[in-house]
């Protein structure tokens, strides 16, 4: 039996089976990247609900696993060289799980690099820009009278959407085959509905993207993963 007692997070979120991978997350666009990947690969795991409240993400137990106080994070008791490993950052988790299973990362070294570049495109562009758009439209930022911040993120979101729409002109998936890049990108596209910004960015004008998101959301693993961890 694996011993995970060296991870302080266990005191707050106890495990049932320490031999399987442990996921600490919440069903946000970043959080579901990990749960969808786990559902796609079929790896056994336990999901622990970590809310976005400071009492959870800023608790000493969670900070011991992710000092940046953001979900998701994982502990794999069956890590490299048979040692347990804890990881945070959704992109790093996707890459780790892809390397661990040999799935959704392409067939060749060239494939891996092409997939990774689109993963980085999401991490450095789509996620931060869409998140700021949501902040300035739906959340506290919408109280700011100066229109420039909101306009900046609307325009940048449109630019990024156009890049993706062009990339999908003659293929079903962003890097040619279904991969971790899609698991990173599509949840953020889906978040435009939650933010109420589809009309602002003229979502319906990106026909390749609308079809792409439908394909992604129709996958059984995505349907399961988008609801994990379950909320009480």
C-alpha cells in the first residue's frame, strides 16, 4: 500500500485509496482540463473538491501542494522511478499525464512539439485573455467606467478566436489529431457562454470553431469530466 502521509494535504482531504492518482480541483475551465484528461485516459483516480474560497485554496494544506493557490493539482503515487509526485499548473499536469500514458500527445517527437505549441498558446493567450474578458464584463471589472480595458480584451479575444478558426479550416482538431491541446483550449471556448461574452466576440461568425466546440463537448469523457469533482 502506498504511503502518502508525507503530503500535508492529506490531513484536509483524506484519501480512500492511496494507490491511485489524487486530483484536487474544481470544475472551472482550468480545472476540467485535468478531469477530462483523466477520463480520456482511463487512469484510476480520486477527485477531491477544492472550492475557490480562500478557506480552501489558501489553506496551509492546499498551499503545501500548490504554493500558487490555484486549482488543479495532483498527487501521483506511481510517479517517475516509482516515487510519489505532486504537481500543479494545468498545462504541466496535461503534459505529465500524456507522457505517463503515451496518449493524446501524438505519435512522433514532431507531433509532440506541435501539440505542445498549441497547449502553450492556450496557457499564455486564450486562458489569460478570456479570463480578463470575463472579469471586465461579468465580474467586478464591469463597474469600471473607462471602456478601454473591456475593449482591449474583447479585441484580443477576437484575434485569438480568428487564429483558432483559421487553424481549424481543414481539420477537426487543433493540432491535426485529438490531443491535450484540445483539452486545454475547448473548455475556455466553452467559458464564453458562462461569461456572457459570445455576442461581444461575435462567436457565431467563427463557423469552424463552433463546430469544433460541438465535437469536443459531444465526447463521452468530456461529458463526464466537465462535472468532476462533483459539487455538493
